[in-house]
């Protein structure tokens, strides 16, 4: 059962910018896991390919919900002490959340956790969706699949942190249908237990693109990723089953993200409602594609 949780965190001392990287937050998550299950923490640390979770960068701004703008992914300066922060953790494996239940139920605000030289207090954890908490939700894979529409032909995503896709030996920032949906499909088939053996994307076309490229410098090597909004439209005579599968994968994006380095804060993605200005007709099929870098 995938879960998308948000932790409210209060730093008890300034957090230096050098400790706000994806690598350090990844280490903090493994520390949390090891506090209740050291064997599981060691397994997640050593599992090079099987990363059944994704993390966000640490956020100091209120979670946006009226506008689908990007999140913070780098901090040029330290976060001052007592600055309210939030941090998203998503879990993809059915058993992972259960193994960490003791952690979620027994968070002690007076117990400090450590991010570099700073102590952190975890005030609370949200796991239930609310209108002002777009990154919080939980749903079984069976529910995700059963509730997926067989008729909705409009799919829109907000890419909230820099997103890049591995193609052969190199990376690409262009969110083609193959890059986005094959990324979702591989993780769905790995964790859901409801395999989609083959998915035809021939009828899926970009209908609105508003993205810009951004450099991510807080890794061992620099990455260039894209943030923004992309819409796809299913065109032509398409079986309801295929439409349902595409919609299920789109809904799954909230939990798994897309592309590379999702366990370190990249590729945070969620499905969004399509604004009227993005809906196209046969008479007005203009593609908006401003790429900035």
C-alpha cells in the first residue's frame, strides 16, 4: 500500500546549507528506519536498485496547493533555528509502512534527531489527505487501480522538483510520454502486485508543456532537470482498459515520482487538475512549449 507522509519538523539549531542535500536527507531517513528496525535500515542502505521509497527536499515554505509551482530543492543559506519545516516521505512497498508503524505511532517531539550538527524535533506526521495537504495521501494499489477512470483522456502533471530521465548512458530532461509513463510503469509493476504486462502509449500525445530547466548542484555531480507542468491527451479509438491503465499510473505518480534520484528529492511529481486554458480542441491544438535554462 503506497503512503505519502508529511513530517512537520522544527530545527533546534541552524541547519547548515551543506547538510540540506539529498544525500544527507537520505541518510536521515535511514536513521529513522534503523531506530525501529536496524536490519531493515541496513537493507535499504545496501539495496542499490530496490529503493521502495522517495523523499522530498526539506521545505521551509507552506505547502502550495492553489498554484502548482515547484518546491524548494536547494538552499543557498542555512535554515535558522526554530524555522518550521516539512518533509515528504513516500513508501511504495506494502510491507514497508507496516514495519515502520512503531516509528510513526511513537514519534516523541522531545527526542532530537540529527541532520549534520543540528538537532531536529519531529512535531507530528500527517498521513491523511486534506485539501491543503496535496502531498499527503494513502491508498491501496487495488483502490488506485479500481478507481482509475476508463474515460478520462486528459492527464496533467506538476513536476515539483528537477526531473531527469536516463536514456542509455545519458540523461534527458524532456518529459516524453515514454520517459514519464515507462518510469511509472516499471515501479507500478515492481510494487503493486497488479502487473500491467504491456502498455501501448501510441495514442498518448503532449497537449500542453510549460517547463524550464534547472541545475541541481548538491550531488557529487551536477544534474540538470526540468520543473513545470505537462499535459497529455489520449486521442483516437482507445480501449477503456488502456485508458484505465494510463489513469492508474498517473494517479500513482504522487507516491513514486518519476525519473532519476527520487530517493534523494528529485522527480517529485503529482497529478493535477487541468485548467480550462490547457484543454485543446480540434480547432485549437496549439502546443505551448517554453523551455528555459
